[in-house]
């Protein structure tokens, strides 16, 4: 499997994670000190607490993606290790963060790091459990699972536009293969519970089952090598 990563972006965003996290903590502490020692500066204290909270949230967002190792891209690399050279895995080089192109098709991989129980009820995702650590992280702003259904629609639309726009001259109008998405939970302490009467917006699985899923898909619904080459050439030429 060929792997391409935007290392410059990773390095920049790792730096942003460090700066935002440290700055947020410093500003929060400063706001608290002012509130205790200078009652006449409560407005400044309040503004500092808000600014510190915002910086902390930015730090959490960037740290979850680029500040910790193994990062999501590194986890996906390891999970898919062993796929043959017909596959290419792109990190932060297209409108979507993680894209796999190969005989299994074109797959947007959407990693999630939550632990505990993940369930789907009447089209809504729920996240529960995870013990004291999870409760602590939720209290201090850990990201929620969000709305994968909306993210998937948006990512597929953006990727389609990108591929159509960057087709080589003379090939415009050629049909592009269908784009798929998979929701991948990277924490080994996650329990995915989706009942048979629920239809998730995309295949939802644990990281250690991803390679098997991709191989099975390639066997049951293979994408022609001509189409694989077409998509890889578009991305590599950009």
C-alpha cells in the first residue's frame, strides 16, 4: 500500500495544538487570579475566562487530530498495513482528511477516538459509558461523536467536486466511481451497538476490523483497476 501524508500540515497543526493548549491554560489561570485578587477588574476576568475556554477548545480539537501519537493517520496506516500496492492512502491531501483508493473502491475514512458504548437510536448517535475517565473528559470539553451523517454528505460532495474539477484535459465527463465512507472507531475500549432496525449512514466498525472489511469489499464489489488508476492519477497530479 502506498501512503501519502501532508507532513507540512501535520507539523503546523501540531504546533497550533501546543500553542493553543498552553495559551488557554495560562489565560484561564490569569482570569481566575484576577477574579480573586482584583474585584474591580471582574470584566477583564470574565473576558479572560471566555478567551481561555475558547483557546482550550481549539487546543483539544487540534490535539486530538495532530498533537498525540499515534495520530489518526498513523492508526489507519497501521490498521491497513499489508494491503497490496494497488491501494493508496492519502492523509490531508484532498478535501477529506483520510482517503483510501484501491480495488475496494474510493473510501473516505472517518476516525473517531471515543471510548465506551456507541449506539444509534432513531437515526441519532449516542455515546455513553467509559467510566470516570470518560466523564472527566466530557466535563472538560472532549469532542462528541457529532453528526457523522451530515459530515459524510458534506465530505462526499466536496470530494466529488474536487475530482471532477481536477480531471485531466480531455477526460472531463468521464464517469467517476461512487464514493463511500466508513466510520472507524480507533479506541480499543469502544463497544458499538447498532440494532438491526437501524441503518447507519455508513459502515461503522472498530479499527481492528477495517482491513478485513476492505478486503471483503474488494472481493465482493471490486472497482476496476482502470478506475482505481483514474482516481489516483487525479489526486497525485494535484
